[in-house]
């Protein structure tokens, strides 16, 4: 029994990050009384993220001050089912958020759209290469929603962020200097592309000379004074180099506080309660709907908040955890390969290439921005012929200069000892003369990579921790090696380069490890689709089994694409909200037949 | 007169080879030199200084301990990080694979205390050794090739090396990187970061010297504001 039951609200939203605040904005304006429950605290760009105090590498980048607290909730991890999963005792591989704005505060702002073929992955590959192209151990599937359907919503999110870039496909017209592989866009980016330092410029030049198609990375680090469609004012980026893992006190990196929260916080239909951790979603007696959520409030009381509609916006991983501890949907069983909650968890496959310059090139790496990069998309998705390559998917190659923070940025050529006199000399000699390239690769879903509940360890609220079972599929190891080798070729062709080194985190024989940071692009586990046997939500983001529960975030991705997730997942969020507002609320029911 | 329990007194008790590098002329936490350590015992501090200075030895730029790294580590271990903030410490604690990350039941402070004590016993002559000998010993430590009882050598080494590196390069408000030793060495200008008109100036060295969070332009480097105010 809860300590307290509150009056019913129209909509309860779990989580106050990008998707949660956006859901509140759109639904409050549609006349719905919205309550957001956010486990973290209030904070604001103007008062919490100002320099120079914010520019503290130790505190924010290494002690994770803006991120979630593993003492409250974490997960257990293993590479395969025959291992015992153990707790992720400190953050590492990914850095989920907590507090107003969620991870949208400390993101980089690399803002992408999916390729049209990414959204119809299985049918696209089968159409082009025949049914043998997808190995049996991949559970790749179509999203059930197409690029053309998402395009207006992807476009709108770019406007919310004041995205900076240069269109490569404007209404079907291909434009040099943009991403010529992208799907047709109705509008160019609202702001011009970012400036580029010498490192990225030399990368672009080499790629261009090789016949590839370099373009500036699309960026939510804004380049001009800008007002977004909600009326938020954004300022030009200062290239301060404290972007990822930091909040932006300059109002220059689009984030959910300034772009959304400030424009809805005074609305009569809007309420947010901080320090309020949702423990579970409650179901009706017949199990067909949810009745509300039970949470621990800021005074430690267990409170029941009834609601007509429940929106799950707690970040990909914690949405799945909440479903598992609440008995929402049917948990996935890898033995029988039935059930869907936790199925098709996937990640991002990362490799890196370092190029070292002679002394003529001075890069000033500390002048950076989260999305200041030059990208080659020729080896992403199905932008290249996969015949006889033995894998599907791909990745973008980006030369980025996003920070020169001296604890984390210590590039040294291959063969340098990892400490001591020689190491010290190499750090000193190379700091100003290095280019950083990443291969940001797709991650295919498999029947053996999944999420369920751990039998041993509990969180601070007594709930079982979620258990993650994940290793890189063979497919992705080959993909990563292939695209990394293309990157090495570009790096070798760059002017003034004296040495090149590379590392593939998914190299053959190397297990995925939870320790070094890779990306906070955890995807899948509650995937979208048109078949209830292989998806948790229908193509509108509505749970098949509980029609008044709508799910947001990267947990919807059936497998991961080669791009960062926030553009695609916000496109999906606006798509879902569109159908929720205009179809569901007037007549609450399943929007698709099971 | 420096009290005998002071940091300078403790660190000056090192072997003559090391001591030369341990007389910091002026660094951010110089005002702490006549105070005791917060967390470290004197013998631990001396051993730690010689280990840190093997990891980051003196060359044209200061050694780790000259740059205040021992002070940094002492403060970190006494503070929230050392006491296990951001670390899930619920048992049981079975052994895991490398890919599963840290699985010991120790806070960083406990790990470092146990590690320093056990290493001090296992390698009693460490601080007096030649640099090459000290390097060999730390290499063995990093390869898990030293028996430290219930402390895995590699875990202790990893914590030690991380803290040392952080101390050399973190903002001077944390007690290390004194007089911006680490930042000067690489050319990092610091926390007052604003480059909209410079970022596209290719191959031009950035002319400004480093400035940390508490830096007073024209003042005395990294001295923390709070301390100065107290001094009146
Ligand atoms: C370091 C870093 C860099 C990134 N860079 C990029 C990038 O460049 N490009 C890109 O596309 N993406 C990037 N991302 C990913 C991006 O941040 C996420 O995709 C995005 O924030 C997801 O939005 P969300 O609303 O799903 O979740 P979040 O923004 O994380 O919000 C979820 C919120 O829910 C709250 N919550 C969780 N559980 C509960 C509960 N039980 N009760 C109450 N509240 C709860 C959390 O505290 C959090 O505030 C990055 C992420 C990180 C960490």
C-alpha cells in the first residue's frame, strides 16, 4: 500500500529529459494535464553550468557529477549467458543522465537523421542482396515506420535545436558539400555549419582527393543567434571544448532545459516533481491498461499517482527496467526466443584512428565543440555495395575536435610506454599535433544480446537490478574492421602526417567491456514494429499489451544504426505525440490490431 | 621553522636521490607544506611520492610530487571520491572477467591504503632504488606480478596511475598541477575558454598562458581564493 494516493492526472510522464519534456510540452498544449516525475534535481544552464566553474574536467568528465548515481540504481553485466553477470559498480562504457534535462544536458549535440534504408533494414537488404545476406544469428528487423513518415518530425527537431549544417539532399536535389547519401529533406539546416580547425580540414581534403564525400557534421552546437519554434533563444557556440559531459552555460548547445523546459514551465497544464523516482507502473485488474505509477517522493514517501495515459521517458535502459519490474509486456526468454521485453538490446560499434602531424600543424585541440567534425558517410548503412563483404551495416567516419582536456586527451603514437619518462615526453610532443578519427558503427541485434532481471543484486529501492547480456556479433566485428581500414587509408593520405595508429574495440576475439567510455547509445529492449511477436510497441510507440502506455527513446530501435540516436529518437517522439494527440486521446484504444 | 609532521618534512625524509626533486620552490598548495596530510600516514606519503615520481619523473617539467600530486591524492582519498562516492558496493563480490570492471569490496581510499602498506612491505627498498629499478618494480605491479595479499596488484596500480595522472593535469584547485605544471607542459590554456574568433586560425599557436578556475589575472597563480581570504 502506498503512503499516499494523489488525485488523478491526465498524463504522467516518467523522466524529464529530451523526450519527457517534449512530451509534456506537446501534450500540455493539447489540453492534457501533465505531471513529470524526475528522479534527479532541478538545475538550469544559467545557474548551474557557467564557466569557469563548469570547466572542471575532474569534477564533471571524470567524477561524473551530472550523471546518474550507481548507488541508487545500476545494472549487472556479462558477455554471454554462460557467465555470471556482475554489477556495473561504477560508470564507464555509458553515462546516463539524472536531473532536469537528463542526458540531454551533457550530450555532444551531434544531430543526425536515419538513412531511409536504416528504417527498413531487413526488407532493404533482402531486396537488394537476396535473403542470404542476413546471417541467422541476427534478429534485424524493419522499424515499421518509414523515413517519409518521420521526415517532418526530424525536420522539426532540427529546428528545436537550431541545428547547424549543410543539406546534401534538398528535396531530392543532391548538393556537393553536404551529405549526398542522406534522405531527401524538405529544408536545409536552420543554421550554417560550424567552423573547422586544421585537423578536420586536412581530413576533409584527403577524403575529397580520394573521391569520397566529406561534409561538416550536423551540430546542435548553434552557430548564430537563433530563436526556436517554441520561442527559446540560443547563442552562438564559443568552441570552449567543454561540451560532452558538461552542461553549456553559454546557451549555445541545444538542450532540453533551454529549448523545451523554459518554454513550458509556466503553463497551467504542466507540473514537474523532482527527486521523485518511479518504482513501477501499476496495471489494471485485467492487465490491459496501466492505472498510474508508484514513486518515492522527495520526502521518501511511497506515492501512487493515477493517470489516464502513461508516458515512459526514463532513457532506453531504464524504460526496459521499469517494464521488467512492473510486469508490463512479456519478458524475452533467449532459451525459447519468445517474449519481447528486453529483446534486441544493441549498442554502438566503435573504432578509432589517430593521426600524428609534424610540428608545422598546430591543432589547438582545446578549441573544440561536441559536434565540430568533418564526416565521411560513404561507408555507413548501405551507402556502399555489401556484395561479398560478409557483413551488413556500416558506420560514419568522423574527424572531430571536441576537446583537449588534458587528463583525457593524451594522444601518443603507437609503441609509446603507458607511463614514465618516455610517455611524459610523448604527451608533451603530440598534444598540439594530432587528429582524432572515430568510426561510429552500427550494431546489429541478435537473439543472445538482451536485457532481463538479475537474480542476485538489488538497487537502493530493493528492486532487482537489470541484467545486460551483450557481446559484439561477428557481423559487427567485420564491419568495424572494414570501415576502420578505410579510415586508416584516409589518415595516411592526410598532409603532414607522420604516423597513424588504430584500435577496433570490436576486434575479433576482444570482448565488449563495460569499462572504457564508448557511447551512451544503448538501444533496443522495447522495440517498435508491426508484429507483437517481435516488438513491444506498435508503430505508434504504443504498447501492444497496454494501450494507454506510450514509450519513448532509443529502446524503440530494433537494431542500432551507424548514427547517434537522439535525432532519430526525437523524430519518433514527435511522430508518437502526433498520433497520441490527434488520434488516441479522442478515442483511447489500441491504434493497431495485434 | 617547519614542524616535523609537516608535508615538507615528511617528503624531505626521502632518500637523497629523490629529495632533490622534492623541494618545490613554489606551488599552488605551498601553504599546506607546514600542515599534516589529511589521509596519508607519513610512510605512505613518502612511498607514494616515490611511486608517483617514477610514473611522472622530473625532466624540463616538474615531477609528479613537485607538482603537488601527493597533496592531490591525499585530498581525493580523504574526500567523497576516496570514500566511495559513485561506487556501488553491495555484495556479494565474486571475481569477474576483465570486461566486467571493478569488483573489489574496497573504496578507493581502502584500496590505496592497503595497497601502499602491502607494497611497502613487499618492496621495502623501493624509494631508495635507482629510477630503472623503480620502473621495473612498477612494471611488475602493473602486470599483476607482485603479491599484495588481498589487494590485486594491477587494481592498485591502476588506481595509483589514474590518480597520479589526474593530479598532474586537473585544475590546481584540487592541489595538484601546481603552477600549471601539467598545462604548461602540453599547452592547455585552461578553464577560461572562449575561442569563437580563433578556432579557424589554422596553425597559429594560442598565445595566452594557462588560467585555472580560481585564477586571478595578475595574481599569484593557482592559490585558492578561499585560502587567501582566510590569510586576510
Ligand atoms: C556523454 C554523452 C554524449 C552524447 N552525445 C550525443 C550526441 O552527440 N548525439 C546524440 O544523438 N546523442 C548523444 N547522446 C545521447 C543522448 O543524450 C540521449 O539519446 C538522449 O538524452 C535521450 O533522451 P531520453 O529522453 O530518452 O533520456 P534522458 O535524456 O536520459 O532522460 C531520461 C530522464 O529520466 C530520468 N529517470 C530515469 N529513471 C527514472 C525513474 N525511475 N523515475 C523518474 N525519473 C527517471 C532520468 O533521471 C533522466 O533525467 C549522448 C549521451 C551522453 C551521455
